């Protein structure tokens, strides 16, 4: 018998210390809309935010940080660093909205010769787009156990999962792959082929 679906709370604390490497695990998932006062949901007073008309992002903790040297190319240097971080990150973005996924907050000096320009990737980011959509992004150094910053609840396990064929059965899929291989190896019709098969999963819980 499957276990009943229910909520679970995870009040794990943020790991001690900050991490300044470049290999991150990033997870963005929808959360209930906390409303226009969503900044009150941020558990850390030392937060960073970019908000306009009750929509925006609030981040806390530090998963990665870089202090950029002064100079006219400090913006280019920051962009290069963030691109390298993103290229090395494992990103699972189930939200697909502006501000979800890997995000860094930046503060740049006005004068080219002044020091102090910095980019910070928070450990957690709460986002809201002002149309009823909100999400939570957690960013964890790879190898660490992902943590769930309060007051949000941890995801509920899906329970038993049942798999179903999509447009093609398993046998039909094997035949399609075999035909593609045959056309590549025994004729000049194809040099490369990309195949995809849809499969459905039904879970006991959302």
C-alpha cells in the first residue's frame, strides 16, 4: 500500500561559512506566491535584492563571490566570471522565468580606478514576477547536501510512480533506432540522426 501524501517540513540550517569556488548545483522550483510583501519572507537580514513594484528577486547567503579589479573592463571581467560559473554549474530550472536559475547580484564602482566591484551568487533566491508566480532557487556547492532554507517546506516525495508508453512502445522505439542506424551505416542518406521518445510517469502525489 502506498504511503499517504502529506507535507513535510525541513528546517535545515544554512551551512556554516561561505564557498568561493565555481562548481554549483542550482535548483529553481515554484513556490506559493508570498504576496507583495515577499521581502518579509527572507530569513536573513543581510540580504540583497532587486525589486520594482513588488516584483523582483531577493537573495541571501553566498555560494560564490568574486571581487573584480578596478579598470574599464571590470564589467567584461564580471561577465566572463559569471559565464564560467554557469558553464560549470548543474542547473535544473523548473520555472523558466526571467530571474530563475543561476543569478548573481553585482555592485560596481562608478569610477574606473576605484576598487570594490563585486559579484555575489547567493545560496538562496526568492523570486516573484508580480502576476502570481513565485519561485525559490537554491544554489549549493557541488558535493554538499542541498539545504532547504526556511520558512519554505521541503518537496513531498512523489510516492509510487507508474510508467506508460507514449507515442511509441518499447519495441517500436527499438525498431526506429535500428532503422536509423541502418540508414547511417548502409547508405548515404544520413550522417547523423537525433531521436527522442516520450514516456509518461504517473505519481501518487503531486
